[in-house]
């Protein structure tokens, strides 16, 4: 008994396959839907077996009959024309699917571990990976904060465990020490003062600090 397709269209996988204009390869490797003739000179058999044209053209094919495909494949050498060093390099890249990995102690990897405060007593991650920002960072590093706010804490020499009132007190103290009026009009600390003002702007309305 034929069933009416749901929603007036056929969603069966078998129907979808029939609509596709793609070739079909059998268990022997032959493309059963191929209508090509064998490209070997003088051969009039059906060309149902494809063979790559060259190592540089792996997606372009010759089409042969079964016998001539076997003959072609016996002579095929992917590494033809390469030196031994190039061949070994190609094989090494294939071991990691063409995606080389970085050493565990690489700079980027090491910095990532440092930001997490990971201890590394055996220096598996490199010479500098034992630096624990949770203990050595002036800002404390005890919890996760947005990058601008973390930078602001460093500028103010404050800790992320402080309240907003404590940070404000530290900010006012620095402004007082750096202000030109406190230094007989000298402006040599002007850049530092601007950094301190910027840092407080990042923290004064932050939701990460209690009042």
C-alpha cells in the first residue's frame, strides 16, 4: 500500500538519493554510472575506474577500464621527483593530518597556563611557567575579571579582593602623590597620573566589586 508523503513531499532517504545527479561507486571501485570510454590509447572498453593524474592533481582523473587502471596503479609513485628529505617531511606531516602541533612549552601555551595560575614544579611547560599570578601578581589574581579591569588593578597596585571603597582610597592616595600641585608644579608624573585616572574609570562602576 502506497503511503501519501507527509506534507505533500517525499522525505524518504531513498527518494533523495534518486534525485541526486552523483555517480555511484560499486564495491570493486568501479563507478557504475560512468559512461566514459577507457582513456588508454587503443582501448575501447568502458572507463569505469578513475586514477589521479599526478601528485599535484589528485582531484583530476584519468578514466580506465579495470585492466588499464591496474596497470596504471602499478606504475604510480606519489613521491616521484621528490628527494628523500622531502618524502620524509611529507610523511611526517601526514602523521598529524597536516596540522602540526606546538610544543607544550611554547610561548603562547605557557602564557595561557600562567594566566590560570598553574604551578609547574617540573617545568613541563617551560622555564617561566612556574610563575603563579595568583600569588605573585600585585592584583591578587584570585578570580576572573575582564582584561581592562585586571589591568586597572595592576595600575592602582590594588587587589581584586578589595571593596570599591578600598580601591577608591588607594586611587585618591595615588592621585594626591602624583598631582603636579604636590610636586611644586613638576609634570614628570603626568603620564602615570593619567593611567591612574583611567584605571579608576574602569573600576568605579564595575559590578565585580562590592561597596
